[in-house]
């Protein structure tokens, strides 16, 4: 279990303190964050070892692991910061979207703490956590910004216009990009979780060696598709004509090309944005970051990418989303304690359902 804490000497120096809980996938995470952007304490327990034998996240194993770990982790984080629940202004817990068993474990814990300490409960959309996390790291990042949200479950382009104001400009019609990285890793026998392993192997390969498709490149709407790319990776591997490093490098290049093409389209179809922001687990990928940085420079936009620890799932982003909600409405009394966990919860409820997108929230 890794633990990180900053600025322990000044807990609560300015503004509210929010306790955040994250349990929507395979990371159990707890954090205490202040409205002035200080992470007082945070702990993240990865379930990598539990899921590795299965090559992917097993929902029942995830829920059980969250249930076993969460209570001691909450106690440890409070202890790390030298605080009690009385010092906390609100409890923020991920309420979806995600693996429902895990989400329920975290949300129920958040409800119990909120009720016991008589503090407001803030039910946070996990995607909103990712979408706002760049503002935790960067006080100068104002609204609006163009957000590329790329994780294991999601691949979206969003116009982030304010807290609670998100316009989805594009989504994936099949797989998320992180999922494509994970499946490529599985095909190449690299194990789970795949993204970082594909990136590492890609450094030793030739990105031009394997001809792979760029699905939806040039199409009218800026949506994504990665299922065909994954199948092409499988065919390339089964052909026996290529070494794994070349397949990894060529896959990563194809993925980056798709991101750039789709972002170019979104930029062309919308008014200019002052900043391009990337969030979600795939934002940890250096090739992706580099390409986005160049794209932003060529469009006169600032490029903002949160530190790696804030890109993958964590609880600081959930606590921060809670801080943002409190700052937006200081009289906010909290979400109802009977609020339900949601396996699907789109950030932009107005967005049209894109054909083929049914399996992704
Ligand atoms: O945001 P996240 O931690 O969880 C979800 O909400 O999905 O994202 C996890 C995803 C996984 O698919 C993982 O393979 C991918 O992010 N990922 C990466 C890298 N690090 C994590 N993909 C490519 N390159 C990386 N370095
Ligand atoms: Zn996530």
C-alpha cells in the first residue's frame, strides 16, 4: 500500500477539507484534500496482484477487496493527516460509473461516515473527478477547456464549461483506448495492467514496422473506434511476421494518430479553447502526452496534463470534485443519503447515444 502526503504542517490552512473515497474499478483509494489545493494525505491500494491471474479486472474480486481495505485505509489517512472526522467539511465518494459492487462499497462507506459525523455527502461522478483533476494540480486552469478523457472505460472529448457543465463532443463507438492498450498487452502476452507495459515495450520497437488501421480517420464526427485496431493487432501477432516490440510501437503510433485526427476534427468544429487538457489513465502515456503537447502548441492552446499520480484512478480527484462542488455552492447541504450507485452515469446527459456505444457509459 503506497502512501503520499504533502504539507502536513498546515492542515486546513485555507478553506474546506474534503475526504474522498474511490472504489469504482481496481484501485481502493482514500484522500483528504483542501479547497486551496493541498493533498493533506492519500493512500492508494492497487488490486493488481488479485486480478493479474485473470488478465483483467474481476468485478466480484474487486468488490471484496474494496470491502476489506476501505475502513482501515480511511482510518490510516485520517491518522496520516492528524485529523478526525470533526475536522472534515464533507465526505465525497464515487457514486458511478463503474463496477457496481465496488462503487456500492465506497458509496456506502461514504454515507456511513457522513451520517455518523453529520457532514454533507457528495456523490461524485468518477468521470467528473477525472475531468476536474487538472484544476487540482493547476490553479491557473480556468473554464472552458477542451478535455480528452482517456481511460480504461472511457474515451471522450468534452468541452468542460464549469463545475457540472460538460458538453460531450465525441465518444468511442466501441472500445475505450485504455481497453485497447490492455487488450494489446494481453495479445502480446505482456500481462495486466497493460498500458504501461505496452508503452515500455513500444520504446524498443519500430512504429512503422506493422501496417495498422486508423479507424474513423477523416470521418465527419470526431468519434473514436478502437475495436478494429485491436483485431488488426491480433492478426499481426498471429501472422508470426512481427516481433512484439514492433507491434507495440505500431499500435501506440496508430492510437496517437487516431487521437490527433479526432481532436483536429473537434477543434475545427468548435469555437477556440484556451487550453487542451488530458485526463484518465492513458494520460500517463508519454507518447500520447507528447503528441497532445505539440497539437496544443500548433493551435495556440495551453497544454495541461496532471501529474501521473492524478491521471490514473485516485481519491484526491474525488475529494477535489467535492471541493469544487462546495466552492460552487457554499450552502450545499449534501446529496440525499439514499442516493443510488450507478453503473452508468454519462457526464453529459444531453449527448446523443452513438451507434455501437451502448456498452460504455
Ligand atoms: O483512469 P484509469 O486508472 O481507470 C479507469 O477509470 O479506467 O485508467 C486505467 C487505464 C488502463 O486501461 C491502463 O492500461 C491505462 O489506463 N494506462 C495506460 C498507461 N497507464 C495506464 N495506457 C497507456 N499507457 C500508459 N502508460
Ligand atoms: Zn478512471
